[in-house]
C-alpha cells in the first residue's frame, strides 16, 4: 500500500531539498511545490484567489504523481501551507482549502524546523517571522490530529532524521 508523506513548515526550512533527497533515498518520486511555477508564470504580486488557485494546482499535481510513486510519495508542501499562508498574509480563510486540508490523507507530516539559516529567494517573504510561523504549523498539526515528526539538523543529519521518522511508518 502506498504511503504518503507531506513535508511542511515555514519558508527556507529545506522542504524541497528534503523531498527530493527522500524520494531518491526510497527510490520513489516527489511532488514539487506548485506555488513556485505558478508565481513564476503569474508574477510575485498575488491575491487571496491566487493562493486558492495554487492550492488547486498542488492537489492536481499530487494526483498526477500518484501513478508514478512506488511505495512512498513525498509531497513538498500541502494544504496546511496554503491555509497558513492565506491566514497569515491576508487574514482570510478558504472553504476549498479547509476542505482540502480535512481530506488530506498523509501517513506522516515532516515538519521542518527553523534551525537552518535563512536563504534569500525572490518568493520568500517572512525571514523574521519563522518562529511564529513554525508555531502555527505545529499548532495546526495538533489541532487536526495529524501524525507528525519535527525534522531538524543540517544537511545529511536532517536527511537522516527524516529517514528515521519515515522508517517508523514503512516498517
């Protein structure tokens, strides 16, 4: 049976790097962050509707990757990211995103810790609010009762910690 692992957390915490490394380690595939391609195509100035469009695109992209996955599918970001992003930036909620959060069916969430240095990127916006955002992610994971592990460490230690967490559910 296919296991689904969501990699989530604040900006600049190594989500994409970790998703790619885990997919390689487990000889599977990963779902990239749809927001990057969306914002590259539509510009960096976005509105609440854009976040919902990004959520829809992320869901569709993940569905398309389900056929490629072998035993595990790793997802770089998921609906909690869209939910928190919409709330944090605009103070708004989306019925679509809320429903999508509740319908997510991940076996494990890997919550990336903020112990990595901030890496500037034109799409990143909140370098001084990562602690606040990390707390929001952890609070939401607990609120929804989602199984998660906090992943910390630099480089290969971060990967090793993630592999250990994933191995707990793929035994």
